[in-house]
C-alpha cells in the first residue's frame, strides 16, 4: 500500500459569486516530495493553495491531514505545520526584517518579547538561505526580490511540515531563485513536503518530483514529472496541442490596402523598400535582429523621417509624418515593447480601451458608461482576464495587457495593423487569443495585418506570405509552401541553400 499522504483534498470545489473556480479537485501530497503546481492565469492555483492552508473555506469537499479529516482554518493549519507563502507580499513595510519574520509569532522571554533571540534566530535563517540581507534593515528599504525572500524566511521560522509557495520566484533574480531551490532541496531531505506554484515551466522541471496541472478549475493531471517536456506540460495546461495554437491561415483579396514604393529613411537605415499588403492579408516580416524591420515600420507610420519614396493607402497617395497622421489613414502600430504601447498603467482597465477614441465618445456622452460598455465588449470577445472594468491596469498579466492594447487599437476602427513582436513575453493562452483575433479580423476582411516577428514558428504558423529583410532592405519573399523554416533562415542570413550544400 502506498504511504499515507500528509495532506489531501477530496472533491474540493469553490465558487466566487456565480463563478465556479475549482471543480471537484482531488489532490494528495506525500512527505519529502516537491510538487510543482502549474496552470494558466486564473486556473485556480492560488485559490486551491489558500484552501489547503485554511485561509479559504471550500463550498464542498474534504481535507485530510495525516489521514484524518480536518476542517482547516489559519490557526489549525499553523498548528499542523501547514505554512503558505502567499502570492501577494504580506509584510509590514516600516518594520525591520527580523520583526517581520517573527510577526505574530514572537518567541517570548520572561517578561518581554525577546528581541535578542529574534535577531539571532533571524540571522540563522538568513545564513541558511545564504542571502545578503541585514536582519535590522527596514523592509521598506528592500528590493521586491529581497522582500519575497523575507516572506519565505517568515515561513521557514515556523515549525513547518508542509510549505506551500505561490509563485515565489516571480520577483526573484536568477541567483535568488537558485538559492531558494537549494533551500527547497534541504527541506525535502528533512522530510518536508513542498508545494511550489509557478507558471515558469523551466523551474518546475528543475525542482519538482511530481506535477499537478490545473485547467479552468479542474485538476487535469497529478503524477510523476519524469518524462514530460516543457512543451508537453504547456499542452496539458492549455488543453490543446501546440501546433493547434495557430488558427487556419486565411487568404486575401487581390486589392492592395497598402503599397510602399522605393522607401528610403532619412537616416539611411532603410533602403529602397517596396511591397504591398493585400486586403485581409496577414503578412509576415522576418529577419535577424538589426535587419531593419522595426525601423521600416517606424518609417511607414511617420515616427522615422523618410527621404524618398511613396506610400499608398487604398490606392491613394498618403502623407504620413506622425502616428496621428498614420491613424487618420487607418494605420495603427503595436510597438515591440509593451512599455511603449501607450497603456496608462495606473488607469482602470476600461479607460485604456477607449484611450485613443476619447473624443468620439465624449461627443456622445460624458459618462464613463459607454467606455465601460466598450471595454466589456472586448473583455468578452478577446477573453481579457480581469476581475472587472475598474481593476488597475498594472495588475494584469503581460498577456492580458497585450490584449488590452489590442482592444485599444481595434477600437480606433483602423484597417491596417502593424504589429511588432505581438506575443513577446505573452503567456500561451493569451497568444492563442491574439492569433485568433488577428485571424478573425483578417478573414472577415475587417483589417489587414503586418506581423513583425523573430519567432519563426509564429510567423510560419500565422502568415501565408513572408517578406524577409536584411541590412535595411528586402532580400526575399516566401509565399505558401515556401513559408518554411530553412528557407526563411537562409534568406535572412543571406546564404543560398545551394551554397550551404556546397560547403558540406
Ligand atoms: N477573492 C476573489 N473574488 C472573486 N474572484 C476571485 C477571487 N480570487 C480569485 N478569483 C477568481 O478565481 C479564478 C481563479 O483565480 P486564482 O486562484 O487566483 O488563479 P491562479 O492563481 O491560477 O491564477 C480567477 O478567475 C479569479 O479571477
Ligand atoms: Mg495565482
């Protein structure tokens, strides 16, 4: 018979309002093992961890500790040695490191809280973790990574049997992460159960013995990690094969929506570029870093000065000297760096959707009602994962921020979208959503797209035609079957396939 689990959940379900966020989850954790819990944003990981540590009561289901059914609450959990390092930092900023470590748990001397003992024990914990933190330092002075480490020390100062860490490495440096992993290994050898939530699959593969996968509130896998590749784990998380992530490629109409003729930028970075974009096309631009793709797009939208050349929109000559003039011509640009995408991060999310169209709306009404409605429309159709329209933008994940940027661009009614590395740093499900949005708008001929990407699978999966650039100019084009890895790489490098074969 298998050894009894130290902690087990049977049929755990949870609702927030009407939303079922955990659906009959069965999980079991054994002593001396490290469990990696993965799932996309919103899969229910944090909710499950809060239930397993007594901070939330499930609507149904049972929890067993050492085989005995138990109703957990935070005190009971503490007594049983179940310690949660929550996803959100929970420190008292104006207090010192050692004070935070022992907060609510102070070892008492005869009459007074034993300060000396606390400092000594804090130093001990810090030494074991091998990090450079002064126990006397004020927490508010620490970097976010170090604060996270203090949060972990707080957990380690307790008598812990089961350590649950919810995305502990999110703000840790590579070095700090490795030190944390060393500690996890030590804990494991001393028989402690470690439950480690992360969406960084590399870390999971490195640290975990067993894997728990949640998807949309359901447990879809628990078992040995052994042979899974990162791709396979990602596939379990999203519930589809990676090669199904790209929607079916769409055709285009012969009509040119954009034509660029003999374009040269004033700074010499772009030379003699000519190409056309067809109606409803998803046109790829591939090249190595520094090939001039971003510079070309900047020249087209008027951010970079051109010295000669012509641009036609819908067959008519267009003068574009600024982003505003580009927008007047129905062209919008999604920059390579999300930081530059013009989201106002301390705004409520709904305000960002209508950021570029405020005039239009304020002419009709002055209340934010319309803005909220517009946001809700995109929230639904783009699957933007937020708690509500008033959530502050910077609290969204990268992928959801990117979908918000898209809502803002689509809301302008633009017909031509130039997207520079649209899915860089974006989680897998948001990527899927972004591809779907592109494909839908293109197939309905509501918009045409230029996709600049260094991600070959992405450009191959998405585009029927790919233009390749090198040294500030176009060096090749691939259509249909030619849109294929070696072909694109050879063009980008400037070696022909026959030359390459000759060398061998
Ligand atoms: N306190 C709460 N009130 C309402 N909804 C919540 C609350 N906490 C989480 N949710 C919702 O429950 C779902 C699961 O969230 P969570 O457990 O935080 O997922 P994960 O940690 O896997 O990203 C999400 O849709 C989230 O918006
Ligand atoms: Mg979470």
